[in-house]
C-alpha cells in the first residue's frame, strides 16, 4: 500500500478536475493493526480549502486496561475534514477567523498516509475495556481483586496495598 499513498503536491490537487481518490487496503507501518486497513480516501480543493473525506476500517489488537488481557476492537469510521490552504498566516489567526484546525502551505504536499495515521490516532478509544463483564485481575496470594474495593462488615478493604493511603482520605 506504500506506493499508492505517496504524498501529492497541493498544486497538483488544485489542478485536478475531479477529486483524487485512493482505494486503501493494506498495512501502514505507524499503525499496529490485526487486519489490513481498508476503505477509501478522497481529497479535492474548494476555494482556499482542501477537503478530505475518508471511510476507513480495521481491527486492532488492544490490551484491556482493567484485566490486562488482549482483545480485538473493530474500528470503523467516516470522517470529513477541511484543511486551509494558505501561506504565511499564523496558525491561531486561521482558527479564530476561519475555524480551520489545520492548514497547509500551497507549495507543500498532502500526505494521505500521515492523514490516515492522524485520524486513526484520534479515533482510538481512550479507555481500553474488553467488555462489560470484564473483571479486574486477582491477587493470587490474597484471593482479592487488585483494583477494586470489597465490603466486609461495613469496613472497606483494598486488595492492592497502594490504595491504603486513598482509604485514609475517605
């Protein structure tokens, strides 16, 4: 997939009569996925803006933040972004005036692989939980859940000794 996602000059995108279309199926080195990334990406100019639209999906191997087990996560999304094409304007001025979050110099390139990486990074879950029935790991010595509290005769005991100081604050 590397050859098909090479950067394209903004001037070349401006001169196209129709949107530049990329059919995507493969792996990108900077994104660790369990299955190939598939979908489509198109880019075209509208006045002083580059409009990028993508429909992408893959399967990720993630580690659950609660039980530390590996699980598969389907990641599928449709995204549209307007990128300002302006040279020599301060970044903050563009955001305040035109509501653009990003800009490109007209003499630079649009890198579709980098754009895909950025979009996947923004779509990754903040908290990786393998499922609603996920339980915390058990301390085999004490037979208690490590990250949860248990109630025993109206007193709270914490399985992980590092939580003892927190108990004092309650």
